[in-house]
C-alpha cells in the first residue's frame, strides 16, 4: 500500500458518509414516532421538515465530495479536510435546526454554503495551478 | 496507462451506476403503466413504491461509492469489490421486493445495510492502518 | 504536487458541481417567486417542474461522475472531459426546457442520455483494456 494515500480526505469522507447515513436513520425514527409508513413522505410538519432536511443533505452531498477531493488533491489536503469537517458540523446544525423550526435551518445552511465556498475557491486555485504547471510549465503561487 | 489502476473497483462502480440508471428506467416504465406524467410523483401505491425504491437507492448511492472506494484503495480491492457486488444484488432485492409490497423491501434492505457495514469496517481499518503507516511509521495489522 | 493529475476531469467535475448548485439556487428563486416555503415541495406547475428538474439532475449526478472519471482515467481524459461538457450543456437544456413545459425537457434529456452513453462506452472499453493489460498481459486496442 502506498504511503502517499490521502488519509485525511478519506477519513473526512467516511465521517461525512456515516453522518449522512445517520440522518437517514433519524428520518426512519421520525417515521416511527409519527407512524408514517413508507412509501408515504408527507405527514405532520415535524416529519416533513425531518424528511426535507435529509433530502437537502442528499442533494448537496455529491457537490461536497467533488469540491472536497479536488481541493484536497490539487491544493492542500489538511485545509480541505478542515473545510470538510466544517461542512459536517454545519450539516448537523442545519438538520437539528430544521427539525425544530423551518427558519432555524438557516444558520446551518449559511455555514454549509461557507464551507462549500471555501472548498470551491481552493479547488479552483488548485486546478488553475495544476494546469499552469502541467501545460505552461509555470505556477500560480 | 498505469497497470496499477483499480480495475475491479471501476468495474463494480460502473455496474452499480448502470443498475441505478436501470432503476430510474423502471420508474419511467411505471409512469407509462399508470399514466403518470412528470412532474407528478404521486399516484397508485405501486407507482409510489417504485418511485420511492429508486429514491432510496439515490439517497444511499454516494455513501456506497465512498465506502467502496476507500475500503478498496486503503484496505483490499478484491474484498471491497465483492462487498460492492453484494450491495448491487441487495439493491435489486430491495427494489423488486418494494414494488410488490412495502414489507417485502426489508430483506433487501438488511442485506444493503450488511454490505455497507462490511465496507465501512474495511474502510475504517484501512484508514487507521494507513494513518499509522504514514505518520507513526507502524501498522495495525 | 504531481504533474500527472487529471486536471481536465477535475475542471469539468468542478463545473458540473457548480452547475448543480446553480440549479438548486434556481429552485430557491422559484420558491420565492411562488411564495412556497420549505419544507413544502408542491405548488403551481411551474414550481413543481423546476423542483423536479433539479431532482432529476441530483438523481443522475453520481452516475455521471462515475462514468466521467472511469472513462477519463481508464480510457482518454480529453474525450471524457468533452463528453462531460456535453453532459453539462444537456443538463442546462433539460432544466430550462422543463421549466417552460414538461415536454420541452425531452431534447435535453436525450442529449443527457447520449452523453452518458458515450462516457459509458468509453469506460467499458477502458476497463476491459486495463483488465487485459493487467491480468492477461495483452490489450484490446
């Protein structure tokens, strides 16, 4: 096994995947609490908020993985991993906030956006730098 | 082209992607059968179960890819690929079971969970091993 | 940093992730226009079409990433990246068409399928070639 593997990116990715699975689990618990059997996805507001909180995580999860890995491989693994941890914490804030009240999802949401923006900027810098290095034989930084 | 490419992981990933696309296709067939035109996503119970069976696959697919690739790269490619094949077969059991009756999704669902757990354990061992090897100059196994 | 990094695949992936985020943003704008507050996902037909257009992108996005990267790494990075650009343009056609009328999503949809098929064929060739090279010491092409 190569010792050059991006172990921090892998650890943060695994953590984020487990967190997404845990959110799915909490939708299942909400189903039991409100007695809503699959395939139904409508019901009391609390259940619908829980369901949508998880859906929103699913909708953005692939975007997160793309910017996490590109920023980590093309720019800086440790910084990208820290951005990834911020994303996971923000997702938890979003989820627990949303369950209580729709408006309470917003602080977590803005923190999610900030983490994604941070990773996107790093990924962009990394791609430009790598392109210049590979094809123009020069560097951005 | 490097001959060190993880060809089994790639083959299993491609197969799983085609299987997910096939599930989307079957939702389309169910739309035709029950005459439910997009963007409507509600209708007779059989259609709603088919729709949700596909949605559940989408919700868990990124989690699957993360644990498949981390376990395959950081731990053992052949074992991870076998776990991936089990996941695909379990997804098919889940889908065909769910279409017939909500309760019949459960055997496939538990098999999906088992495959994901297997890959998660391998991924965790691989990450810890790689971390110890890279930063502590020692090994778990 | 290795100068062998697949910078075109990374650039196309980043672009596709930003495009998916932009689609989510347009669902948000449609929410404001039609005054539909989360977690509600039903409303006037235009909102429901916008919502489903984004959902369809989410459902297929992981499939796209799998075939993009496998075809790019195992077969040809530049061709795969061009296929990826076609996918993004097709997604935009699908989205803008769907918002106006359900039927107008179809040209973009068939273009999406064509891009995915192109990438799937390349990925399959790449995997077979890599397998023959690695284990049978021969080549397909």
